[in-house]
């Protein structure tokens, strides 16, 4: 069984070959003469005039290859396969890519080459491929970039770094320095990553913020503290090519295909359980009667709680992170996703029932010069809108929350449990073991101008006489507690400008 996208050689040439084979069979010519005649015969391949009208040529090619590689698929009923293909593929992925490529053609109008694109969407529960586009024009190029073109995924790889960190017991509110840094690995080799665009907040941020804001320096720090071997092994369990153990692996340097990346992201929706992409719904049975067996289910690669915490972070990436332009793009639907920028532009995102990966770049590996949010995200948004409008069951208002998850409001700047005075608060999903257990010490716990604050420190708690001490370049007024046992090592430092800082041994 094969759906051929190209015409066979001309009928006259085909008839002549039949005659030559018959002559060899009957002894009129020998095998050598037949071989010489066949070798000298020109091969004529005529492009089909109906290529542009075919439903999903890249998808059909991939189905053919999959069927050829599985012996039991040789008995597939063509009508079953066609029914599956008709029900799952539509023109929406091609239309979404075409609109974005037309826009990019205007951006790169002075270049000889035009950017290519690929899109693949699948069901995160079953792995069934629901849509696939492998290029901008099948008539011009039959290379399926969704399945065969490996490119660096950039920051779309970062969720797997953070998943490994969470599995290793690192808390999403652990603090990391967001500033230029040099890391040393393999005993004495330096590595100096830089944030995209060279921007830094120059302060400590939570691990969670490192993923939401896609901070390279923080991600490398998380990777080195987690262990490069642990991350590489976990990536392989997700179905991705195993990266070499260098710090740069954290930034997505190991090449992958869009199909591999989409299938790996499905585990975040599927309770940490990996799925294998599937393009043949059933063999020797009507598609509606096919039931997924235990043998077809993959073992969990991460815990359900880790998968949900990553989804919670990637939801914030759309809400106020690098993918915020897609916020509320699919009305009434929960979404999560991650941008990626290498030489190409990537976006991988999902709803509770649909995962979609979009790649846009040049075939010759030239710099696209656009971020993933600029290049790939608009096409992803257009496709997801159309898909959910056409089939609302592909959306979903909420991601399934597993047992063991609690929601904690934290101070987004410092990672502690928020107080009423914290200016930046956010609700995060976390396990009991990884949740913060102290309140924010930077807001709401300092004495106000009247000497009374949230912690009710009064004049009775400190000496009337301050002691002037010298710290670095600024003189500091330190109030010594009358009862040192009540405050232990806690103190309030006031610098020459009147700024107060609560200092203790737990900071």
C-alpha cells in the first residue's frame, strides 16, 4: 500500500520495459543485454499537477515510510488509513504557516533564499499525529522538515533542564544570580553564557523566574547544580537525542526534529508519561474499534507533580514571560509553552489536549534574525485558534492537577511566602517538600516611621542609644536588642540614607 505523490514514468516507457523483460524471459535477449538497456534508459519523473490540492502530502509521505518499516502494516486497509488522515488533518496548519511565511517574505525580501517552516501537532495522551506540514511548498521540496531536519532547539530545551532540577529536589523558589558570570566545569574549563540580548536584572531571582523569563545564566547555573549527566540522561528518556555533557547543553545545542520535540513536551501534559508519535491509527480493524494496549503505553519519565510544576511555569511564560504575545489567544483554553531562538525560531506549546511545535528557519542554516516569539509564535497561535474552534475538545479550561500539588502565594522578587506588603505576588504550584517555609523578610516586616511595623517592633525592644558602626563605605546605625535571646542574631541595619535592612542568620 502506497500513496505516491509523483507520477510514474510515461506509459510508453513503461510498456517498453515490460516488453524487454518478456524478451529476456523468453530468451530473445540475455540478462546482460537487459541490464545495459535498463541502465541506459532515462528515468522520467513528472511532478503531479494535483500536488497543491492534496490534503497533506508531507503527512502521507511519512505514513508511507512508517508503514514500510512495520511489517504488520503491509496488510493495512487503505480505507482505514485514509479515514484517519481525513479526520485528523485539515488545511489550518498550512494556512497558518502560509500567513506567517508571507509576512517573513516581506521582511527578507532582499534575500535570495526564503525561510522554510514546519509544524507538527499531536494528541498528548495517545501520541496520534493530528497535523503535519514539512515545508512551505511540497512541489518545490519534498524534504519533510518536521521529521527529518534536525536543528538546535534553543530555549525550547530549557523545560527539560528544570524538570531534572525539580526531580533532583531543587525548589522552584531557590534563588540564583541573574548577572554576568563565569562558570568552571570539568575542573578548570571556563564557560561564560550570556542572556539573550545581553540584558540582566543584576539581582537574585527565583529558579521559576529563570524559566519564565528564559534567563540563560540562571539556566546554566541550575544545570550545573543539577548535574549535566542527569539532564542528558533525562532528555534521552524524553525521546530526545542525548546531548554531550557540556554546560551549553542547557541552552539547547543538541539538534532535534520538531516531531521529537512535540512528543517530548507531551509528557508535561500526560502526567510525566512519554508518548510515541503515531500516524497509523489501526491495523486490520476499523479505527473506531482500536483500543490502546498496555504495551503501547510508555513508562513515566518524571513524576506527575514535576510535570505539573513545569506546566505551571510554562503557563506563566505565556501569561507574562517570553510568549506573552499569545496570552488569551485561544479563548477559554488553558495554554502553556516555550519560545526558542537559535539560528532559527521555535515555539512549542500545548493545551490540555493538543501539543504543537512550530519551527521556522533557513535550509542552509543561516541566521533567521528573529526570535521564536517573532517568527514561530504567530503561526502557532493561528493554528491553535483554528484547531480549537474546529474541534473544541482539543482545548480545555484547565490542566489536570495531580495529588501532592499545593498552591502557594509567594513574593515574586525574593521567593518567600508573601505578606500583604509584598508589591509583586504570584500564586505558584509546588509540592509540600519544595514549597517555601518562611515569609518574605524584605517587605512588611520592618518598622515604619512610627517605629511600629508588621512584626510589632517597638522602642521597648531596642536601646534608645544607637551604636554607629562602619560597613564598607556607608556608616550604619545598628540597634542592639536589650534581650538578645529574643531576637537572637536578628537586627535592623540603617544606612546613612535611612534605608532599613532586616538581617539575620537565615537570610
